[in-house]
């Protein structure tokens, strides 16, 4: 089916939204075909399936079209390409009927990096040619054997967008808001209130941890574009 046929299912949608709806409809049918085939082969119950987005909702339009949006991140702030919750918090569905309980919701932070270790565990192995994996096996968390958070800390870094989350504390900055801000995600999912002045030691703790992690990564290459015209990056050796 031509992509235009999928978009035609949503008359009245604006241009930005129409593209998203067409992709979603096309993807829904493709996923349905995969699951139908697994069911016909009587393999669905014994197959571990992950369904997840790679980022949050698409960016808003620019200029006069800025109010038009391809998708909504409500109640979160930010969208695709940001380190705000609207850019990094996405639906994550895991299905394995023979092993995992049905119809349950797991509400602690996980990462796409966890998919590979989880799949390896499902295959009854935990190694990959001696490679050290950043993710964790989610199976004991999803089936209730472990109650703690899978990750003691999570980190994000993409161009000017940076963040660290420890528990429900988050330290974040980005291209639009360049100063680090300390957020309590329990009371402020919109990330509107900077608590750095109120909890300076917590902000310092998270920044120290972020910089230690950041120092293990390669520096940003010459394609870095997140400074305004005529403005130099924070440091020529700064790792983003």
C-alpha cells in the first residue's frame, strides 16, 4: 500500500500531524502481520517481543507553524531531540506470554540499552564475546523477583542535550536552557521548577556523577552544531 493511502485515513489532520498518523497506521499493520504470523506458527507465547520508540514526539513546526505539532508529549515538556522528559520518555511494551505476567505496568525507568541483555537472558546466556553491556536484564524486574530500580543512574548526551537521573532526581540542560537545572520528577514532570538553589548539594552530586561518566566518552566531532553563530563551544575539548 502506498504511504499516501495511510495518510488518507485521517482527513482533516494538519500536515505535521498527518505525517505522524500515516506512519503510525503503517507501523501498526506491519506489527500486526508479525504477531499474526507468530500466532499462526504457534510461537507467540514463547517469543520475547519489544515494542518501543527511539525518541519522544516529533518536533513542532517553526515560525508561524510553531503551534502545529506532529505529536503531543503532554504532560511532559520537550520533544524529539531534547533531554527533557518529552524527548526521552516513550512507551515501552514487552511481551512474552509464557514467562511474563499479562496486563501489568512497570513504572520504573528503563532504557533501550536493556533490550539486548534481556534478550540474551531469555536465550539463557549473559555474555556476548566478552563485551561489557551498559544495559541490564529486565526479566527479574518485570516478573516481580526484584523490586529495586534496574538502574541506579541513567545518563543522556546528544549534542547540547545532557541529563542524569538518579532515583526521581534529574539534572538537565539543553540548547534552549543551557544552565543545569535540578528537577524533582515526582512533583514536577513538566520540569518547570529548578531546585538547584534549594538543594545545591544534590545538584553538585549529580553534576559530579555526570561529568565522571561523560569523561569516559569520546569528544564531540566537528559536526557539533549546537552553538549560536559566532559563539564558541564551552571548551574545545569538552565532551558532550
